[in-house]
C-alpha cells in the first residue's frame, strides 16, 4: 500500500512537478488556496483540498499522512494585502507542522529559499524573505517538541518547464528564442546556482525515502553545487537557440542589494545518495525543447 503525502501549493510550479513525479510511489493529496484554477494538474486526478473551504484539521482527520510537503508560497504583489503573504508563508506552515505532530505524521518538508540568508540584503524581495525567515524560526521552535521529523529544503535558483513566464529564466528564453533585436540586461557578473526542476523533485524524493537516517531537524541546500554568472547563462541560451538577439550587458543596473555570489553546499544530500542528473547546458536544452 502506498504511503500518502500532502503537497501544499500542488498547482504551483514546484508543487505540480513534485506531485506528478511522486505519484508512482506515493498516494498524493493536494492543498491549494482555491480549486478554481488547477491548470498545471488538470490532466491528473489528485484529490485536492482548498484552504478557502476546509478547516485544516479536517484534512488530517480524513487522511493518514506519511509526510507533509509544504511548497505553497506567496510573493507579495503591489497593493496586495500583507495579510495574504503572512497567512501563506508563516501561518500555514506553522499550523501544518503543529497538526503533523498531533496526527503522527512522520516527516514535514519545508520549502525554503536561498534568498533567506542573513548575509543578504536583497530589497527586491524583502517582504518575502522576511516572511520565510520568520516561518523558519517558528518551524525550528516547534520541531524541538514535535514527534514529526523536519527537513528544511533551501532551494536555489530552480527553473524548468511550466514555470511562470515572468520568472527570469523563462523570460530570457522567450526573448532570446524569439530573436528579440536587443535585450538589455544587468552586467551579468552575479553568480547563481541554477538547478533544473527535475533535479529538485528527486532531492525531495530522496528525503522522503531517507526517513530512518534523518535527524529530528535537518537542513538541506538544494542546488547543483556549481554556480554560473548570469552572463554565462544568457550566452548559453543564445547558443542553444541559435538566436540573433543582441545581449546588451550593462544596459540596466544591478538591483539594490544585488546578491553577487550564490552557490549551494549539497554535501548533506550527497551523504544520502543524491546528486543532480543535469548540468546547466543539458537542463536548458531539455527545458527549451519542451517549451
């Protein structure tokens, strides 16, 4: 009999990829804010609850979960109430972890971001990163008295098929692939650890399958362990697509508080037997060919 996992934000970019990958070995149940738009999983028959229509505890009473994977997140849009961000990024994971302990869930996976680093002062996503920081502090506090093991998955710069078109890499691919005459970019010297979505989901699967050796609370950085400059990324996309786009590096300035260096430490995942299957070039080719 398959073990059951609950995935929050199941229609999101990461959530939908996780659900489709894990369904072979797990019974997948989803949680979303609303059931009106489940376009990424429309072809699937996952049971999905809505936080709009369901009391969270009811979900735990009706199902016996092996693990809860908290993926749902919110980036505050201009003029959007701050309450929505606090509710999704802080209240929801805290409630879920508390219920996981109460209902004997074995494992709680929290999806964190590499932006949530005390040495960064990235003003562009300051409200988002603050909410993730506060959520993690609560999760750590609760984990010390919870019967449920907790894994905090700090995901680096992931990309792949079916991501939101406004995200940086989908935006780059679209403009370059369609031969935008001139594309203004920052100087591009900042480094990022770009990880393909297919590798992200296998890292989560690795944690699910490693319950017996996990500590009560453990953090994992999810990346490739190799960083590239944004300039190298853009030039590689141009090469793969045989684009004629002129890339104008330095055409726009760096964002305030720009993170100039970012690279994951994946030794903890490697100790569990996981390694990425794609390098940047093979991942980009796969992604571009499947757009």
